[in-house]
C-alpha cells in the first residue's frame, strides 16, 4: 500500500514541526559564556530550528493546498519511489537526525569537536566516502569555524569538556 504525496507531505510536515520545536527548546538551553554577545552560542542551532520549523509549515501548507489524488494516481511505482536514493523525506529525516545528535553532543564535546563531526557527518551523508578527505574536513572545519566565530565575530562558542583543560 502506497500513500499519496499529499499524505506523505502532511506526515513529514507534522513530524518536522514537532521535531523542530523540540530542537529549538533544547537549543535554547545551550549555555552562553559571560562574554557572549546577543546571539550567543545557541543562536546558530536556534536559527537552524527556526528554519526547520518554517520548512515544515510550508510543507504542511503545500499539502493542505493539494487536492486528494484519485486512487489510480495515488499509487506511484513503489520500486522507483521506495528505493530512490534521493527520496527527499529520507534525506530530510537523515539530516534532522544528524542535527539532533550534534545538539546533544555540543554541550559535552564543545563547538570545535561537535561542528567538525557535524560537518563530516553531513559530508558523508551527502556521498563523501573518502576517509582521508573526511578526516581532513573534520580537522579543518571545526577550528576554522571556531576561529571565525570567536575572533572575527566575537561570539564565544561552548568549550564543552575542554574548558577544564584550558582553564588557568
């Protein structure tokens, strides 16, 4: 039994909205340092959550505007639809899972390590499988983004467990 695109969009939009609201809730709990600016360390994750919520609402609006397809049109070729590597709902779910893991790890691992792992996970998810490239990506992305936020933008990012090693 196959579900129509409309029902699929309704389900995905609803799940995405619930997940994004929970994501924003958890992101708002990320501690800022005393030197953080108005954006703070939770600004980027909360922005991602807001974008996920907006995308989910737009998907729900699209689904509600769609007409119910007749039974014959609502039965797409299951083999082509289910096994497609570019199924947008699977891609979205995979990216949401990666972002959720990032949000959970951020307070403990700190920004440098967590963002490096996040970028590697997204690169791997997008098809990058060469281990040397992924390792280089992890080793460069975290420190470069930390430098950008910490020094260029003056936004202090969470240090995680590493703060104890660098505290004087």
